[in-house]
């Protein structure tokens, strides 16, 4: 029973890697509450957590070395709890803004461990099963938090932020069921402990893939509603409903990942990029809600499979002591991609003199197609890319 609750604790951590935007629907109501604050600054409340994630995800490993992995995760959950409910108890905008950065700080402290601990604690089919379930919990968790935030918002926008109280029971689960020395045994016993912060070149390439994937994937959050409205086949609400389907698609993607890892492990990332390419191609040519819905579903599957594949690939490409920091590097690069995506989309529109949403998705299709070809090549050489013990001795010399 204790092992079951430990697994549940690890899986529930995945919810917070995507929870920052769960209260996005409060933005219009907040604009009415803060008429003297720039609307752009209020909208920034939903994206500014990325700054905290980017900074504190790699720093989390240094905190873990000093205070333990478990205490770092607990600190992250407490920061998320306090920061998350702050907008529910104050109308001080600077404090609310700071609390949103705090959400990113807390998420950064636990994000890499939510994935790397699965790689470190489980092997083989068990590991693949846990990584798949992590994507399932991420997708369904995002839906549940967003749903209850919407329900609470019926009272007022501040009430919606009480949804972050969910961090409290998860913190209690972690406190009672995650072993104290979890995630640190390998680094204290390995001969390459001093090299645990080394990031292999292949991991940097993987991080580059994650950056480009998130830059391109985020086009859907900034351009999809515009695509639907400007092509006159739906409303903003229709677009919002379809985007909500991504949460379920991500959950389904978790189960698909388990199957892919079992039968086509070497090509799991290529398959994810194949889904992404097909999804953006569909959105590029779509003029109907049904076709766009299929595209959105494929995007959700692509995200779940890609992110799970990215983390398992880190474990394949590098040594056990290097997994936590290497995972944090990959996750950080992915978040940087999300943060800069609107500016990349704007820059591409200026370069090619085409500001339509359809053009943005066409460019995204091209980027995903190139990444797909590269991932296929990597899959064909998968056996040569894996980490071997001999590399440890070479790096330690």
C-alpha cells in the first residue's frame, strides 16, 4: 500500500507542470477589477510563471544537493500553495503579480523531479508505464483544475484561485510516502558523483528539440482562436472548447506512449513529431470545426508522447547521477520555447510579410516535418546513442 501511495504522489506532481494557466478564464473579470492596470500586464499574469520555471528548474538540483530532493519538492508545493491562493485573499495587484511568479518558482522546484524520479526509481516496462501515466495525470489533472476553477469563478474571479489548495493534500502525500533519501542514492554512491551536473552533448541536442517543439506547439495557443474566427467557421468559444479537448488528448497520449515505448521505443519521438506534423497540416488546410478538432486532438497526443519520450530519452542518453540535472536542462529549454513563441511567430510573419494564422501553422508544419526527419534518423541510430559505462570513465578523466 505504501508503494502505491508513493507512485500516486509522484504522478500527482505532474499536474503542477501545466497548472499555471488553469485560471486563465479569470482575466476578463480581473480587467474590470483593475481598470487602471494595463490589460497587457494583466494578461501577462498567465505567462509570467514561465520566468520562475525557467530560472528555478535548473536551480532545483542545487537545492536538492543541499536540502534533499524530498525537501525541495515539499518546498515547491508549499510555494505553489501560498502563491496560488494569494490572489484569492488580496486585491493588491503587485502582490498578485509576484504571486504568479511564485507559482513558477514552486513549479520549477519540483518539475524536473516529477519526471526524473520516475526514471531513477523504475526500470523497463514499469518505467514506461509510469511515464505514460504521468502524461495521463497531467492531461486529466489540467482538465480537473481548470474545470473547478471555472466552477469557483461563478462566485467571483478571486474564488477561482482557491483551486490551488490542491497542493496541500499532495504535499501531505509527499511528506508521508516519499522516502527521505529518494533520488540521491545514486549520486552519493557513484564514482561520477562530482560529474552529476555535467550535461552530455546529446542531451543538449535533445534540449534543442524540446525548445523548437515548444516554440512551434505554442502557436496553437496564440493563433488557433484567430484561425477559427478569421476563416469564419467558428467563434472564440468554439475555439476554446476545442482547445479544452487537448487535455483529454494528452491523457490518451499517455496510454499511446506506453504502447509506442513497448513496440517502437527507438522511434517514439519521431512518432510524436509525426502526429504534430499531421496536426498542423490539418490546421493549415482546415475550414471546419470537425477537421480542426481532429487537428487539436493530434496536437494533444503529440505533446504527451513527445514530453514523455524526451524524459525517457534523457535516462537513455546519460548516467543515473546526471539524470536530474539533465532533465531540468531539457525542461528549462522547453519552457523558454513556450515563453518566446509569440515573438517567434511575430518575427516569422514580419520576415515573410504574411500575418495570417494559416501561414503561422504552415510554417509550424514545416518545422515539425524537419524535426520529424531528424528524429527518424536518430531512431535509426538509436542503439549507438545510448549511455555506456565507458563514457563515465572518459568524462571523469
